């Protein structure tokens, strides 16, 4: 038995090592710095955490507080290790055990945290196009806000998880120019940022965007799509700046004048994210917590998908935009265990 245990541990460790190496290589590709609120726990002991979770699940009435405290204060790779340790101890799968023990919005949050950021994004996209009707809002938020390298990873993971091509699923579920824009983004053809600033190209693109929209009757959407899906982000930031010398309206105003519906929302999301991505998410969170009770789906999706990416920056933007901290706003618009989990992911007051 002991030998078997060691062999299993070795396999698990190898799996963790290969996953870690995989993450390393992925992170090299994405040159975006991270500003997470969820960081690796110091003195991390997966066996101890697994034991605490096992006890919490077995407790009469379930000890949700312990589950929240452990899993929202560990990074995804640490949660993976806890899941391996739990399986060794309890001889069952942690995700299945959590599904059985939790319910409602807390269950959604915790199960979301048991996925990597890329797996979570892929699952959210799948959920938005599954069944009757498409949840365009989710599709737009994810596809239009993720970087090209993130979208390339999402495509790979989508295929692994659902045995389907993301492009085919998106194409089958959307139509017209909206579909064309999403597909262009999903193809992840965006140029890498260059150390050389090409002023001629900046001017040419700014002029082309103006000629294709505000200057003419009707909009040449194809030109907008190719420029906005293929140029690097720093280049586009300069293009939008230059654009103002041709157009009486800035890029966002031009989009509002030229296109409508899902296409308008998509272009606006793209431009907002090119200009200031954390501000885009801060605005989405503020919007989701305007009423008496929060739009939990939106809040959950942003908090879970950004807590290991840039939630620290989102918090800063939220405070400067609304005058209130994200922590305080979540406190006022949520309750119970769901609130505990969200505040823990938020990682502090500002």
C-alpha cells in the first residue's frame, strides 16, 4: 500500500510539475504584468487544507466559512494541490464533493475557483452559447477583453474540455458583422507590440478608420474589424489618439454613431479595453451593483476571472471612478456566504 501511495504521489507531482512548466511557458508569452488580489498562501500545506475541507464538508449543515476561507485564499495551482491531497485522503473527487455540499451562488463561485482562469473563461463562453439563445453579453465581455495570447489559450482549452472548435461554436451561434468581429478576434491574429513606433502606419490606420466610418454614408465594418483585430494594443492606442485629428468625434463616440446592437457593444468593449482594461471591468462591476441587489452573475464572473490577473488595478479604478471602494460596494449589495466569498477575493478595502 505504501509503495502504491508513493507511486501515486509521484504521478501527481509529475502532473503538477508539468502543469507548472506549462504555466511558465504560457506566462512568458503573455507580457502583461499581473496585479492579483489572490496570491500564493505562505506556509502552504495542501494536506492540512484538504483535511480542513474534508471536515467542513462532513460537518452537519456544512461549514461553508472554512471552505471559503481556504479556497478563496489560495491560488489556482495551490487549489489543484489541495484537490490532489483531498483525493488521496477521502478517495473521492473534490469538485464532486463540493458540488454535493454547496448550493446557489456560493457553489458557482467555489466551482469557478476550481478551474484555471483559462478553463473558467472557456466554460463561461460555452455556457453563453449552450442551449436556446445566446448570452451575447458574456460572449462580448470575454472575447473582446482578453488578449490575443489569452484567446489562443482559451481556444486550446475549449477544444480539450468540450471536444469542439471555439470558432465553429461562435460562428454557429452568432451572425452578420457581429459574428465576423468575434471570429476575427478568436483567430488571435493580433500583432505583438513592437519597440519601433511606426508613425506612418498609425496615421494610415487612423485615416482608414475615419474614411470607413464617420466620413462616409454607411460604415465599412470590414475595415474596422481588420484594424481592431490585427493591430497591437500600443499601436491602436496611438491610432485612436491620431484619429481625433481627422474626426470631430473620438473613437468611442464614432462607434456609437456608426453601429448599433451587439456590434456596437463589441467595438466599445474593445476600445475601452485597449484604452484602460481595469477601468472597463470596474465600470462593469459598478453597473452590476447599481440596484439594491447585485447582478451576481456579472460580479462573480469578473471577480473569479480577474482575481489572479488584475483585480488589484480594478479596485483602484473602481474607487477613483465611483468614490467608493469595491469592498464597501460589495458589502452593501450582497449578503451571506456569497458576500464572504466575494469580499475575500476582493482582498481588502481601499
